C-alpha cells in the first residue's frame, strides 16, 4: 500500500494542466466495442481505472496500440462474446465499476452482455437498475444470478423504444445510448443525463455514423443505424480536476493558472466557488486564481446560511462536494454541504475534525462547516483515503495544514488523478510518495 507524506503550509505558484476526463474516458473506451474498425482516442488519462479498463478490453480481444502518451488506437475486429465467459475477464470486470458500460456495446453488436457485479468506490448505494431497465425497454432479457453475483443481458433483436428514466444516471444513460445506436427504429430517452461526458460520448458516436439528436439536453432521440465505423476522438479536460485545483489554490493561498480547459463545459462549478468568496479570472481558455489571503462565504438574501448541494447536470457534480467542504473549513462564514446522491461520501469529515476543522455532521448527507478564516490552521495528521474524491480532498487539506501529514491507501487517489504529486511538486508543493 502506497503512502503520501505531505509537508503542508506552503503556497504554490505556476501553471497546472488538467488531465483528460476520467468519467468520459471510461465511456468512450467502451464505445470502441461498437465497431470492428480502428478507433483512435487522444488525451486519455493514464490512471489506474482507465488502464484497468484498457486491460479488460484486451482480455475481450480488442487490439490496443499505445501510439504515444495519452493516445491509444483500438481495433475490436476480433472480439467475440465467448470471451465474456473467461476467468480473466470475470476477474478484471469484478474489480472495476466502469466495466458495467461494456454491456451496452456488447448487447448492440453481439446481442449478449455478461458481467460480474462490479466493484469501485465504497461511497454508498449505487444501483444499476437504470442500466438494465433501459436494456429491457429495448427488448433485452435480464437475468441476475445472486449466488454467483452475475448479471446477464441478451436480445435476439433489439428495437427502438420510448423510455422515461427514473434516475438521470450518467453511466446508465451512456450504456443505454450505446445499446440503442444500432437498434432498428427510434429510441427516445427522457430524463437522460446530459453531463459533458455524455455530450462527448454522443459526439463521438455521431462521428462514427450514429444518428443522435438532442445532445446536451435531457431528451435524446436516437435513430438506429446498421453499423458504425471507426473515428478519431479527443477526450475533454477533466472538470473534476479543474475544480479540485481551484479549491487547492484558494485554501493554500496560491497563485495558480489552470491551462487549456473547456470553460463552457465547467457549467456551474466556477459560480459555486465564487459563492465561497473565491475570485478567479477567465483568460481565453485558462482560469487564473489569484492568491487569497482570505475568502468569505456568501449568505442568502434573507441572511440564512448558504447551502451548496449536488444535483444532476447542469447542477453541481457530486464529485466535487468533498473539495468544497475542505475549502470551506478555512473560509470566513458558514455553509451547509448537502450530499444528496451518496450516503457515505461525507464520512471522511472525522479526519478533518481531527485536524481542527469545525464541522457538524448532521446526518449521512449533510454537514455544516464553520469556517476558520485562516485564523486557526488545520493540524497535520495521519489519514487513510477512503475513495478517489475524498482522497484528493484530504490531500488538499494536508497541503494547507502546518506540519507533516500522512495519507495511506493513495491507490484510491491514483485511480482518478495522474501523477498528482509530480504535477503539484512542480509548482511548489512538498509531497513524497512512499511505496
């Protein structure tokens, strides 16, 4: 188990370049299964979860060539549904939650999908009903073998259908889209997730010959086509990493420029940080965050405490609430952080309380943060990363604390952030990796 040792209390200065979006990568990599032709994908983040998925694709028979750092060429010409039953595939798929998105492309192209119950973050209940109900709407049969923890989906002939999703699931929407692109007829998906990851996936599929309208909205219409061709696709910058860097700059009193981002794909994220009193400037396609000696949380018009809550896009992504919570610990004022979607994501706050943060955990979904306004710095401590997003939030907290902190189980951070310590050390951080 690897560990970070962080000497905190230093201000940083310089440029940071966000990696390609992890959540998009997991979707578009699965989409290569839809065609026997060559698909080239650039700006791929070479992080644990993504590399694990690439290994899983190779186990299915996909030919993978790494042309250069972050650029991979895929050819799924020799994929067979028989590979779904191999022990290697089963072992790899069980350890990665994103593997569930293999089902849609396999169902579309081969009429069958098979997957063990996938793993991933332990951040609460993350049901898969939306995926399978969507497949059933398209005419597939679903079988779950609880003793073996195996999901199986099969269809002799998929057909287009209207469906109203009971949950705007990002991975569920992606899976249903990929299953529907070659289903005869018209598929209408209402209450579809419309995150930038979904928009990027749809744009890639359109470049492969799919017919999709309504991209960017929660009402998608898909006209099934006979086949899809190869394409070239570039993954967008990771908005979660951009948000993490904004929070890092503010709490560590750093002057940072986040380079080459797609500002229009950040949605409400910059505005929500401004509600915490964090100033920033858009400079062409960059974000400049000046050094903050302090920042003050806004209150509502009637003077009541500010609430920051997650919501489906274009609301605030839940993946950044851990960062918002940490940044609020050194703000002036108070804020209620409301994590609606996952009931275990706030349980890491006990570590922040140990560091001296003033936080009241109201229940599994809500925490009230009383900001210290940098008058009382967080104290260094020893922590364990429980999941990807909490892990990087704890890293940010440790960088603002005075003294040496230790974070164990940083493999969780590596699942979502590529060479994070190297990039931060280049602009003045003091982070040491111990394997």
